[in-house]
């Protein structure tokens, strides 16, 4: 068991990322971690100060952009540039190869800004293609195993 708080931050337009986030949070709980899902419109600087570990679960809309409910948080990161050097994170990026030029752009954008602000990426970003025939929750549950393993090896 661990007292590590993990926040699964979700940016979603039509609910797929939310469903994936719920399953990932359940798996984190089963693994003995404290985890909760927070919709990104509720994310704040205060939350960034208080928590140190994140799983970002974001789909992609428009021309490779973050979903509407993630825009304010993305802007907070890019404009205020908080110091994330004590943060560990991972990214689950959802997209579709219907949009090859902007594939998984939402998750890629969060991954890039977290890294730029000094956060420690525990394992490579997961990318899911809605056209692949693979269920996103299945891919995410497999990916989170590796992320959990990396988390236990990487001290806070
Ligand atoms: C209008 C629209 C625009 C989209 N634009 C992109 C895109 O630019 N790049 C991409 O990889 N996926 C794009 N997608 C695919 C979604 O990101 C993908 O289907 C995702 O699984 C949806 O998750 P959500 O229900 O959590 O929003 C788009 C989907 C729609 C409906």
C-alpha cells in the first residue's frame, strides 16, 4: 500500500477519455494507491501545488487541439508556467488516424508542456487510435501496469 495521491486528469469531449480515466483510477486503487478522477475544468494552480503525481487522459479535437474542458488548464500551464519539477506524470492520448496530421494532438500537447515545465515522465505516452479496433480502456489498463511499475521505482 502507498499513500501516494494520484490524480487522473481528464479532458474529454464525448466521454471516451472519461470512461478510460475511471477504469484507470479503479486499477490504481486496486494496486493500493490513492487515486481520483478530476475533470480538467476543475484543475487549478492550487491543485498542482498540492498533488505531485498525475495521469493525464486527453482526447483530441478541432485541428489537433485539447478538448474544450481542458483549454483553461492548458492555458494556465503555458501562460503561468508553474514549476512542475516535483511532479511525476504519464499521458494517455486519445485520437483517431482519421486525422493523421494531428493524431493525438491533445495528449501530445499536455505531454510537451508538462515536460517543458520540469515534470518527470514515468513512461512513454500511450497513444490510442479510435480506428484501430482496440478498445481504449484495454490499451490503457495494459499501459497503466507499466506506469505503476515505474512509479514504484521512481521516488517522489
Ligand atoms: C470533430 C472531431 C475532431 C477530431 N479531431 C481529431 C484530431 O485532430 N486528431 C485526432 O487524433 N483525433 C481527433 N478526433 C478523434 C477523437 O479524439 C477520438 O475519437 C477520441 O477517442 C474521443 O474521445 P472523447 O470522447 O474523450 O472526446 C476528433 C473527433 C471528432 C469527433
